[in-house]
């Protein structure tokens, strides 16, 4: 059995997936990196709502960002995030 702290961290990670706006953002970023404005348009949300959710996704280390002039471009942190989303979708579609 993993130690209590690891289990707590894992539970916190799964809590981040409990919001459809965050899931939409992650799925949008599966295709390519985007700035907040494009993300908002892609998922049909306000830039303010997307920025709020991106903050939580960054804290959970599910997305990363880089500056491009005045813009901030977001992408999935790594292939593990892609795999978690793909496996979750496979699981619910079976």
C-alpha cells in the first residue's frame, strides 16, 4: 500500500478532473498548444473562466505555459496527461 501522503496527493489529482471546464481545456490542449483566448473560444467559455481553471491545472502540474511576446501559450505538461485522458475516455466508453 502506498504511504498516506502519496494517496492524498493522488486523490487531489483526481479532484482536478472533477470539473467539465477543466476537462474541456485539457482535451483542447491534446491537439495543440493555445493561448487563453483560443482556449476560451474552443470550449465556449469566457477568458476569465478559462484563466481561473488554468490556474488550478497549473497547480496540479497538468498544464505548462510559455511566453510568446505578450501572450502566454498553454500546453499539456507531458504525455502522462494525454494518457490519463485517453484511458479515462476508453474506460467510460467500454
